[in-house]
C-alpha cells in the first residue's frame, strides 16, 4: 500500500519557486485538490473563542489518562499538569494554544501542547525529556531581553520564537537538540507567510469543536458522580470507537528504537542527521537516508534477522558503525539540493540497496485514496508486521527541522474518543505527534506532497 499526497503544481510552483520539487505521476494516488468551498471557509484564529484554563486541563488529562498512561516514555508515572502554562501564538501574535508542562511528582518531565480555541485542534504534540521546558523558558528569556518575545507554533510540531523590538520582528528556531543551535529563520518565515497563514486558517472547524466537546465530556465522566456522571458517560459512549494500539516490538517491550550510543552512556532513538560532520550538506539533506538507515537496520536486527540480516551486519548501538550505514544509505538515495522529495525514488533506492545485499525486500503499495483513515490503516499494517513506516512531509513553511522532513513512525495509538497519536524517530529523538495535525500538514493546500512507505 502506497499513499502519497498529490502536488498542486499550478497553484504552488509559482509561490515557492521550486518547480522541480514534485511527486511524479507514479506516486499520485487519488489525492483530491481542495475546492473553492474548502478554501473559502477559512476561519481566522483571532476571532476564535479561548477556552478557560480548567478546560485546558481537562483536555490534557484525557491524553494523560489514555495515550501517556500506556506510552513507553511515561508508563508508570503519576503525571499531572503544572500550575502554569506557556502561551503559544501564531506568527501574527494570535494566542491559539498552550504548552502545558507535565509533572511526575514535583519534577517536570516534558510537555503536551493543547489547543486554546473552542473549535481548534485539541492537541498538537508531546515531548518527554528532562529539562525540555526549562530549555524553552531559557530561550524565551534570552530573546525577551529588550524585546517582547512570543513562543510560536507552526503545526504540527515546529516551534519558533518571535521577537518584537523597535517595530521589527524576527523569528528564531527553537531547538531542543543540544547539537543544533538556534537559527534565524526570519526570511524563510516571511517568504512563506501566505502558506503559513493559510494553514492557521484551517485550524478552526465544527468537526474540531465537536471533538473537543467529546474530549471534555470524556474527562468529566470520570470526575463526577450521580446524574451528571450518567449524562456525561452517555455522551462518551455515543462517540466511542475501538481503541487501537499498534507499535513496533521494541515499543511494546519498552525498549529503545535503533539505540545508537552517540555519547558514553547516552542512546539515541534512531539515527540523527546532525551526526554528519560535513558542515551542512548531509545535515540539511540527510533525513531521508537516516530514515532508510533506521528501517533497514531495524529489519535486520529486530524484525527478522534470518530474512533481512544482510541489510545491516554491524552493531546497532555502535556510533561509528551506524554512521557508516547512514553514509551508505546516503550514497544510494543521493538527495538533491532540496533533499529526497519523492516517496517513489526513496523506495527504489532502498530496494536497490537490498538487492545488492542479496535480500528480497519490496515496498508495500496500494491505490487507496489519501485520507486520514486510509493512511492510518496503512501505518497500522506496517507496524503490525514489525516494519517501521517512513513518512515524508513536504509542507513548505520555514523549511526548518520538522517541515520538509522524513521521519520514522514506530507507534500508532487511537483511544476510544478518536484521539490519534503517532510516535516518531526524528533527529535521534522520540516525539509524539497528533496524527490529525500530521496528516493535515501533508494534505494542506500549500503542501507540495508527502506520504508513507514501509517494506516487507
């Protein structure tokens, strides 16, 4: 099964001035072009109604009690929300989300970003890691010296800091990777402001409003007794879907995915393109080769060593060995100036590598239309085979980090109220993303495409 988002060449090529970035005809699978009606119903964030703080906590608690209660990074923790949140804005200064620190006892262990609007997304992403919220606070504090600073989110998981001083605004990337310094992305944001604003305009919808109401009821049903509890519980039952939890075997066993020891005693969650010491080219173009290295190494060492073992014969934890494997995959994929932008050519390169290693390995394809449920079914099918799923997001915003980027999906989770999360390996870290926001970023009007791919 292969699901790839169709490029809107006539609408986008002029805007982004990258006419060579396209998904070829062999990649297109019945992706619908947005209609005039879909574009005309855009709702400005500035006109959205903000929810009260207690309701934000309710929404956070739904995810704490379901996804996070069973996730490998937080299993067994007694999680709760912090007393204060960090405001999250769009690039124009409109508040639309809150970054909610998560506590285990008295210790901050990460965050979940919850939508602030009554008809917006209920959640965006989760990052579990010691000190990550302190890093965000420190970067905000640094940028607020002599200026007004705001934490900005470009969905699904790209954070920036906007600084306002003397009537001038600048945007700086937020980095939670110790090896990647913050970067001034002002020009890139300004060049793509129309696309960014259009994405924000699609956040508010009646569907999202109903979803938030159902999540609020889901949390309240566990908090009240008597007649009110019965009413709230009935609302939840009416909206209930079957819980789904698909994950690689390492996730189910609470083990790390492709655990490379990049410094003494510290292990990554998959490869990291920042390990290439070339000063830029491989770092900027290497996310596709890293995903390919992750997948082939995992198939060889975990999924089926007797069938796939020749794909990677060295130590999966040794930094030098795995960096050499990343180099090999880079030579096969050979990314262009803008990286690897085709799911089809990525797949061909992985198949060519496997053939050269005398291993039978093929992409799994289908002509299913590019929808939320179809892509989710595809991801689940790959994970059920213990095969990591590569995903490409060609949304064109600041062209930094999590946009224009390959990642490796290791888990798909859906609770009984239809909240969907994926865990991914990206930049050597494990991140959790709201699957709806990830899908919508790929499928948005200004996206140049993207898709999903696994092998067997």
